[in-house]
C-alpha cells in the first residue's frame, strides 16, 4: 500500500461530474506489416504480461475512514480484471483525424470507475489507410505528463527491439485497520511539521518577492476573464494537429530563444488571431500556465512531480517576431522562478489543504472576474524516432490533458519523430471551433517564419509548411 501524495490527491479531489480529471493518450498504429488489424482479444491476451511495469495499473484507491478521505491509499485490486479496462469503438471507414477527435471528445467525459484501477484502453477501428488507434484514459492522480510519456516509452521499443514482459505480481491484501494505523501515524507526523511547513511558505513568498525578473511573470489573478473562460458545463471538444519540429527549432535559433519559448510564441500568435476574431480586447497580454518537471530524466511511470509556472503570451504585440521574443522571455523567467521556488511546496500545501482548494475552485470558477490564466499549455520532448511494438509502428502519439474552469482551454504538445503533436481539449463554450484554432497555429508559424526571412534571420525554404 502507499498513501496518495498531496499533488496526486489534489488531482483526484478536483474531479466533479462536470470536471473529468482523466487525460487521453492516443497512439495511432500502422498494422500493415503484420497484414491484419489488432483485435480486442489479442490485447486482452497480451496485456497482463506487461502490466507489472506500471504499479498503479493494478491498484485502486481506498480510504481508511471518512476523515482520511481527502488523501486515500493505493492498494492492490484483488478483483482486478483486464477485460473491465479494455473496450473498442469503430468509426465509419475511412475515418479521418477529425473522426478520431470526435471519439476522443466522447471519451474525454467518460469518467473512470473509482472502485477499480483508474485507467482504461479503447481500441479504435476504421481509420484511414487501415490504421487503428489505442486511446488510454488515465486519471491525472495516477500520472502527470512526464509519467505518461514514460508509460508510453516503457510499453514500446525502437524498431527491431522487443518489449520485455513484466507480469503482475499479486500483493497481499491490506486491512482497514492497517490503513487507519498508517493514516493516524502520518497525521501525528504532519502535525509536528506544521511550523516547518509554515516556514517554507514564508520563505517561498520572500523568494517570489525578491525574484529579479518578477516583472516578466504575471501576478496572481492578473488576467481578466474573457471568452476563453466562458461559463461552461461538462461537455468537451478535442482537436489534434502537428507541425514540423525543425521549424520551431529554426525559429528558436534565429531568435536566440528556446524551443519552449518559440513554441509559446507561435501559440501567442494563434491566440491573438483568435482574440481578434472574437473582437476581444488586445491591450493586455494573455497568460498561460504550463508545467515544469522537477527531473526530465526521471523514468517514473506514476505520480505528479510537475509544478506549474505562469507566463505571459504577448498577444498585445502586433509584430510577430517581437511578440515571440517577449513571450519566450516571459517563459524563461517563469521557469527560472519555478526552479528558484522549488518543486516540493505544491505537494506540501496540498497535503494540508486536502479538499479545500478544489471546493474553493468550484465555488469561485463561475463567478470570479479575474482568473489565474487564460489558457493552459504543456510542452514535453518525446522520442526522435517512431516507436514500435513488434511489427506494429506507432506513427503518431498525441496527448490531451484537462479542461478545468475557469481556464477551459488546454493545449498539450509533445515532440514525436520530427513533429510536434498537439492535442487541444476545451469546453465548447470557451472554444467553439477547436480545429480552426489549431489552423491558426499553422498560420502563426508561417507568419513568424516569413518575418524572420524578411529580416535576414532565416533562410527561405521551398517546401510547403503544412501540418498533418
């Protein structure tokens, strides 16, 4: 057994009927080399031999008592049955990316059963060119973005290499009395640590005040509410697209920024165009929240060890190059500030606050005139080459995170095999046309490249800049 960390419990407690807290990880498969599609029966036959790689795959949540409900335990599910976690859907062939995205919009609101391990696999048939998709629904309390990437890497291999099996090792059952003893012992320890925790909060507040680049990062609740924070319900919309990684890398080199900063500069251009189309006020910059990993080299396959950073998207700047460099400058400052403050504080606060934060969010989200951010973004480096499972090539890998009010628009980007794959999830109220927003990403990228070419900072290219 293991006690849920503060960060993991926060993700669990944020869930509500209109706020799904599972993410979607989508692997698009090319089965042409094996000459036949994958079946659900094949998945069920093979899956148990590999679930031992992922400790949370066979663990469910359990509480010791009503007073320990805010931070439950992970315990082995003695009633674990892989068939309960695997289903299949079919789109009318030849299914397009838009058809797949519509299925993902449905799966995004199909919440997981808390009586069993918090994940599910859906095998999607009927995609164009004989392809299939495997969609993993995994609760955010189980894995953050880096852990999910590591799950994908552990479940796949380089071409020609086998994926080593790792069957599940059953665990001894844990009694309610054992859970209660453990919870009481930890509660006593946490009570003793209150002075030290208070001291860490005071130190963090001081470090934030004296941070030399604090003018480059937003203040708490600085951005005004706009149409990206419309009052919304429980529906979700998904859209996906990709852009060439090399294009963003070239822009980063030409402007002296990072890939993360350049990508956010591209997103800033798309968001500015969207704001113009919605007749929104452009006088103030937009604000994004993105995750910063404590250790990008970690191979963990569970847990939440990513803390958030807040940065400006300079949608108030008309010039595309200036907009990008100023956005990248804010992103760099936000990352630096996060590393200065450390990565443990969020988890430590969540341990003590339990359910208070999620309750406050649900009460305030529909009403607050100012919000933490206008959009949520994520950007993680993935494998440079496509991954394989035997003869099956994973030709694309896309991630969709969470749309949580009042910041209902979330864009997640992972580099994969030379492209940046983007998954956009939002509420239909805040993002009525998600496909059009992703088209604006292409347009912003082209605008920035054109401006850099005109200034002699980038060589022109003859190849078309088209996304898949």
